[in-house]
């Protein structure tokens, strides 16, 4: 069973780079290991979110069409 989601960030309707910027800001106060779900329908998010995770030291856990799950590093 997956760990529960600690934070869900709604970025539906926002275009690059706003989904990742909103995600980064909302994650700031979370402890390391927290699980986050980002809701985003911008097609660029499928590139931007994994790249953000790799650059910032977070773990990208997966995606569906409009949902991205990651764990804060």
C-alpha cells in the first residue's frame, strides 16, 4: 500500500512554468519524505515535473494524465 499524500497542489489550468513554481512554493514547509500530488493539465508538466525533481533532489514517483506524485528529498 502506498503512503498517504501529505499535500495536494492544484495547478489545473496553469501553463509552464506556473505548475512547478506553485509546487515548489507549497512544498517549502514540508518535511523531507513528505508525499505530494500535483494536479496539472499542462502537457509540459510531463517534462517539467520529473526535471524539477531530479534537479532539486526529490523522488518522482509517477504520473497519470493530470496527476504527478513525488516525495520531498
